[in-house]
C-alpha cells in the first residue's frame, strides 16, 4: 500500500545484514593482503588500512543499534561511508607504493564499491529499517528512590 513502509522481518540483528557481511569480508580480505606488506609499514599504512576497514562494519553495527531514531541511524551509516572512503584512500596509497598489484587493488576497490552501494541504499531507504522495534524489552516497575523517613 502507498505510504506504508516495508517491514524487514528477516533481519534479526546487524549480522543478518548483507552490507555488514560484505563489510566483514572486505576487512578480512584487507587483513590477508596487508600480511605481506613490509614490516616498516606495520604502525602506519597497515594499521590505518586495517582500522578503517574494520570500522566500516562497526559503524553499521552501531547504526543498527540506533535505528529507533532515523537521524541517528543515517548518521552512523554516514560514518560507515566515511570509513569506507578512508579505506579506499589507503588502498590507493598501498597500490601507489607497490604493495598491492593492480589486480588486487581493483578487487578491493570493487568490494568497497559494493559495500558503498549497499550503505547508500540503506541511507536512501532508512525508513524501512527504522522505527519502534516490534519486540520491546520491559522491566518490572521498581522504586528508584527510597524514602529517608
């Protein structure tokens, strides 16, 4: 029906999101490639590339936790996209330095592009992911203040 938002019952937690799974695969692939980088890059390029690539999935997970508030959800997804752009930068630097052969860099860039498209789609259709959760957690009524009489 027009005006109704699509419900996504098959996504139980962020781990079910295809974008999260692909972001983790990208981080794993980058980890694998950076193992062969020169030792002197351990605390600079390797660290930067691994951190930014791992942060993409972390930001998606945080977005999932904040989906009750659409603007927060979009903000965290925007952070994920920022980490993705940083990862692309470091891939280009690694390629420029000759640590990645062109075909490796091309595959990593393609993975980044796919994750970026998925993040963009989630931002565009954020209302499909956001709102009041179907399952609410409640606690028993408690007295938080005790009388000092």
